[in-house]
């Protein structure tokens, strides 16, 4: 089994905190988004719990408006306060007060704890680089570290990219809880026009889940899937990534006509990667060619990684590609054969940086 090589960059520490591991509540996402907000408008390193409380609670209030399920346990005083605030039953001052007392329980302590998953055993680990220091005991607040400012203030586009990834992960988690994705056979697919991942319920009603770029970039770490050149998911950026169908989209009508066995469901999330524009549609781009076998292996590794890291799309990927790794390998091989027989040509890019996944 291959896992992502962990690089000691601040971005990857941040991703390790936000994007991997099992979630039982969404508070970590609210705190992460508050830290991003605060790092962009800093005047002091020391942030009182009171000052942290409002952005933190407001992020949760926003999400509660469209996704009432934010925890896997039955109730929470903090969430109730957010709901009451949304319904005009308590004031902003009350909200801040309850958040200060109840909203950070376990969240500040656990923020830097990353659930690292080995093949068959789990172990918990605190990461080396911290984005804040817990000073609740002496200073009634937290002290932001240089890491946070370096990450969000200094690096171009980090705030945009990581904010979107955090939002995408939050959306995935809350939608998975709301839709009970683990129990229902729901499939998550991609809409080329809106770049959204969506799902359909039993009566074919569509629910948008989240932006596909945000959801895919956590694994790719702002690198093109094919050539590893830097990409961005910020909409105004010149390096904005294309959402690419690994097995080309042109297969779709052929899939519909294949009748018997539905070998390639090209809009499934298993088949989506982020690509630089050169690889997707540049002079020597992929267009409607079939990626080489080495790239197929890379796709398999990516899907296996998501499945093994408790990603919210785990069940979707399993449903789309197979129950165990062997079945999934067979599925990819079958999809490869199907594509190759129809599209004939293999494609491979020149790597622009050393492989990161
Ligand atoms: Zn590329």
C-alpha cells in the first residue's frame, strides 16, 4: 500500500489537521476558518477567547443554516446557542459568552493532534509545527505563531486555496452525515458546468455537495496530477486548475451505448483529478487520449489513499469502484481496456517537478 509522502511544509501540516482523520464534529473546521480570518487581519499575536468566539460561532451559524447536522452526538450547548442566535432568540453578546465557555472544549486541545493511520492500527500524534499556542491558563486566550502568518499572510494564494479546501472538507463531512452516505448507496458525481460535486436521492433530486476543486486539492497539494507543476484552486488565479476526467469525458456517450455492463462511469469522483491547463488541453495535452499505465497506478494509489484515510467520500469510492483493493484494481483495468479499445492512444506528460504522490 502506498501512502502520500509527508512533506514537512506548513501547508501540509495544515492539511494534515484539516483534511485527514475521522470527524465526529465540525468544530475544527470553524476554528480553522476563524484562524484564517484572524491571520489576515492581525494586530496582535494574543487572541482572547472572546475575540475568537465570534468568528468561530458565526462560521458555525452559517453552516447550520444549510446543514443542521454538525455533530455525531445528540446535543451540544454550543450548537444550541448557535441555532438560537440564528433564530433571533439570543443576542450576539450571549452567543459570544456561551462560545467562550463551551465552544472550545476539546477543540483547542485537539487541534494539533493528527490521527495518523497505519495500515492496520491507529495511533495519535501531535504534529511538530503549531499554528497557535494554548495560553488559556495564563492569558485567557491563544497566541498565534509565526507559522500561521507565514502560511496565510506571506504565501501567495495559500489563504484562498486552504480556505476552499477547508470549506470543501466541511461540506463533505456535514453532507455525509445529513445524507447518511455510509448507509445509503449514494453516488457522488461531477457537473462540468458548475464544477460542483453533487448527489441524487432516491427520487432523483439533486443535492450539490461542494466544489470539486476544493475537495480534490487536499490530496494533490496544489500540484497537477499528471506533471506536478504548481496549480491553484483560487478562481482568479492564472494557474487555476482544470477539473479533469482521467478517462476522457468523450467516453460518456459510448458508455451509455455500451449497454451490458457500464464499465466506465466517467463522472464519478473516482475518475476526477486536478490538472494544469497544459496537461489537459495544451499543445501536448491529454485531450481524449488514455493516460499511460503509470498514471493509472497513480490514480489507484490516490483512490486507495482516500478510502484508507476516512475521507468522507470513502463509501462513494468503494461503491463506484469495488469492495476491496483487488476488485478496485480490476475495475480500473477494465475501465482502461474499455477506454483504450475506443480511444486507441496513450498519453504521458513530461514531469515538471519530482513526484509528490
Ligand atoms: Zn500538468
